[in-house]
């Protein structure tokens, strides 16, 4: 799909979300879990973390009739915050849940011992931004898991050639975090 068309569709989607009071769970949605996959075979919880250390769930939202690209959101009370890759000059770009009021949350993976590992954008292939849990000397994959057992990859989706695609509050967004069907790519 042409980059400008994707950007226009994104803007329309944002307008629809704002007009319909997004953040409410509807009967037409399926909520997927977001997990890191540790090489030893266990799952890592992926959470949004506020400045006080409070943890919030990260979920992929499947809209009825669209199993192709799922939105990834932080569930904060009854509200949903979009999860985005933010513009950064660092080697690996941060992934955050963003809020127009500036109450942004870091995205972390939790080990069984409660240790928090960073979730970062580490590489780009075309319009896909590869997100990984940063372990000691290793990267771990991030997956969305449906209630029926389907598994999707969690990636950043770059819709334009611009460094920043949009602003949320004062934060420049580099890419939109989505759950996508697995492609078999590394």
C-alpha cells in the first residue's frame, strides 16, 4: 500500500477512535496477550511501567473482521494508551505507551524473578521495525498470543519515510506497534 495512503488511513482511524470513545472493550474485539519468549522456553510478561513502578497490561486488540494487523495498547484503568516506537538518537529506539498529557510509560519485560528488561526497536527491514526484549547479550522475540492459541509477531510498522510520523503530546513517533501474522522472516 502506498505510504501516503497508509498515512491517510491512519489519520482516519485516529479520528474514528477519538469520535467513538476508544478504550472501551466491545463484543467485536478479541484481546490477545503480549509475551516475550525466553530462549530457555518460558514466557516473559510484557508490561507498561509508570514513574512510580506501577505495572499495566499490554494487549493486542483484534477487531472483528480484521485479523491482519492488530493494535497494541497499554491498558491503564479503563483507558487504552497507544504503544509506539519513539524517535531516538540511540542505537536502539525505546518503545513506550504514549499519552497526549505527557504521562508516558516505558515498556518492559518481566523475568520470573521480577527483573525488568528493556523492550527496544533494534533493526529495520523495509517498513517493519523489529522489536526485541534486551537480555544480557541476547535479544528475545515478542509475540501476541490469541485466546485460541494463534501466535503473531509484535513489530513496529513504519508508514512513512519521515523520521517522525506523528506527535503524541510532545513525543515524536517513529513507528506504530502492531501484532502481525508470522512471516517466517528472521
